[in-house]
C-alpha cells in the first residue's frame, strides 16, 4: 500500500519520538529501570579495634523493588549497590569486617566479636508527577541485626535514609537514581556517626565480644530504633517520600 509523503514524515516523527522516549526511560516504551550504585567518601573516623562478621543474605544481594504507578512500570534494583555500600560501611567502622553469606558460616568463624546482618525493610518513592514536577523523593528503611559470636540476637537497629533530586523536564530515571543514592548515603552517614555511640560499641571499642543484654532476653528487639531517623533533606520544601510496600 502506497504511503503519502506526509504519512512517511509522520511515521518517521512518531518513530523518532518513541525512540527518544525509550532512551529516557519513559513507561510508554518499557517502563523505568534503574540500578543505584552509591559511592561513599572515605569516613574520617577511627575504626573500632575489633574483628566482626557481616552477613549479606541472598535476598539483600538481589533486592529489587517493583511496582506500577500511573501506568508506569518501575523497577529499582538495589541489591548490588547495597552490597557494596554495606562492605564499605563496616570496613570503615571496624578494624576487620569479614563477609559471610549466611549466619551459620559466620558463627563457625573464629575470633569475631560480633556478627551483623543488614536488611532493607522498605523502599518508597515519590515521582515528579506526585510532587508537581519539582523533584523525586526516596525513603529507604533498614534494619541491622547484631548477634553475639555464637549467633544469639544481641540487638536490632533501625534507621531510615532520605534523599531527593530535582526533576528536569521529561527526564529519565536519573533523578530517581540520584534520590535513591542520596537516601542510601544518608543512612550510611547516620550509622557511621551514631553506631559508635551505642552501648555495644563500647564493648567493641575494648575488643570485647557483644553480649545479650537484659532487655533482649525476652526476645528479639523488634521495635528497636536506636539510630536517629530524622530526615536530612536537601531542600527545605521537600517532604519525605510516600510509604509503599516493597515487592521483591
């Protein structure tokens, strides 16, 4: 079937527009897929003189948040970025931080004074559409379980990272990447600064193993919130991201 010159031009324009939208990650051409990879500056802190184990379970290494909003499929791959972030954090805080894939392997190691198991509890975000085209905002909530060298739960810390980034016109997932990295770095900074002030850190500062404190003998400290959760916002008018249930 013959096409007129006008039809050919219209077809080429439509195809170019679709390709352009795909290149910027617009949902009409396959959704938004991002993979935040934060790099934290070298922490200017004195490492605690203790050797610890860090358990990074499979669900943390492969954590992906997926949801559909406003007809857009959003996929945020958080596993690899958080794996590196966790390694950097614990290497900065302790003299030696050895990585393990599960708690059983960590318990079998010799000479460790504590075992840590970080987990992502929730990832949520607000898009430019939901903020009037002004910015993207991200909230990431974490739980870090701390065990004795024998594998008994000694304490459980929760903290929340906040980040936002200005939206720039018909942007791709770049503002969401920046906001996610901001939230991850915010949480890292809070833990680096505030964990050394925790009671368990006093024992580790003496190279003594952590122990189950009386408050934990009745069970897991599921409601622990020892790391400050006040949001750190890059712009005063930016509210925290709306809550959303993460899907893995």
